C-alpha cells in the first residue's frame, strides 16, 4: 500500500484526484494539505473540507498552508473554477475539523515520524512543499517520490511559456526540482489530453449515486469553461491524472530528463525548461510524462467514482 500526502488547491480536477486517492484500496491517504492557487487560500482550504464531508471521511487530517507564493503576488483561476473554486454543484457545508498546525508542519512532522517511503502528490503551486524541504531537509530521505502536476515540455496554459502551477510560484518549483528528491512531472503534455468529454460526464451522471451526482455537474461547469477558453471538448482532469500514476504507472509514459524552472525571464516566468535532447549535459532530475493511455485513465476515474457511490449507498 502506498502512503500518500496530497498537497492541493481544490479545484475541480483536485477534487477528482482526492476522490481517486480515497477510493483506491492500495493508497493510504495520510493527510491533505492546501495551498492558494486555483482560488484564494481560504477557499481552497474550505473546498478540501467540503469534499471530505461529501465523502464522509472526517478522519483524514487536513492542514491549511500558504495563502500566497514565496515572493510573488497570488494569481488565481476563477475563469476555470468559479468564485468558490468549485462552482457547478452544491457541496455540503464543512463538517470536518481541520488540524490546527500549518501544512508545512504537518508535512515535515508526518515524514520525520515515519519509516519513510511516503509519496507527496502536489497538484497546486509548490509553495508548501518547497518550504517543507527548506525547513527540514532531512525529510528528503523519507520521501519515496514527488508525483506532481505541473509544467509542460511543449505545452503551456497561462502564458505562451508557462503552466499555471509553476507560473504562480516559480521559485517554489525551482526549489523542488533542485532538491534531489525523485520527481515524476505530470505536465500539460499529457494532462491536456486527459479530457473527460461531455459524453463521459453524462455517463458519470448516469450512475445516479451520491458522489457521481455531485461530480458530474461540477465537471460540466469545468468542461464548459475549458471549451470556451481553450476549445477543449470536455474537462481536462490534470490533477487526477497525476494521482492516477500511483494507481497504475502505465497510465503515462515518461522520459528521464533534466528540468530547470525559469524564474527571471521577462516572457518566460515559470517555464519548465526540459532538456529533451541532452544539450546541457546536466543529469536528469525528473521522470517527465510525455504520453498517456486515455482509455485506461478514464476507466480508473469511472471505476473509482462508482466505488465511492457504492460505499455511500443507503
């Protein structure tokens, strides 16, 4: 069983990632930490609590992290995720009691008290993870791998050069990629193809369960926003794909590359500069997802949401 800490900014696709982690029998979700990103820190934190309330998993620890990037002003994504960060359906009011400690302290304490072998799955800006690595460098020995959603080799979505999470806090991303911890980067080259079509969303809604009946309209909102802005035929489940790598590594194909994060460029802030051709001679520091098995990914999502429906059936 894989021991996992999720660090996220829910977010429609973060929501699905959390659901996959909870539903999977081979994942032990040790806790959820939140960060500002898709929406402000108060909203992403609240959304994590609402998701766990929906799933009746009040036992999972939740800790709130940073409300802004290390040195930048916060940029959010209301055009995609709405005013609440999870627009599109009614989620329950939070009935989960969060931890009183900061997300960074939860991450470091959990890792240091463990025997190691823990996966970190960050699906938002990397502020919490970067500060944890700086505050307690010994946690590096306890981290099995960081499987993150962020960046892109040939693709971008926030500027012509950068993906959203890395753009929001490029300094944090740079710290993580230079940490020496094993990294799998699940970026836009694959997540932009991890699209749940409107037909898929309708199929999910047809399940008629307590979870699917909430998820389907949320994804329809997210899909409509992506169609209007990018012309996508549905909802790209960026963060859910990153979590799916832990469920079945065959869902993506990777290349071991060196990745630098641009922090100074006038036009390239947050760009993940992947040395595809080995030009720099720098040692590779990340397994970079380059292709995906879309049917396998969809089956993971369908089967896990159905499992949650069944677990919550009266």
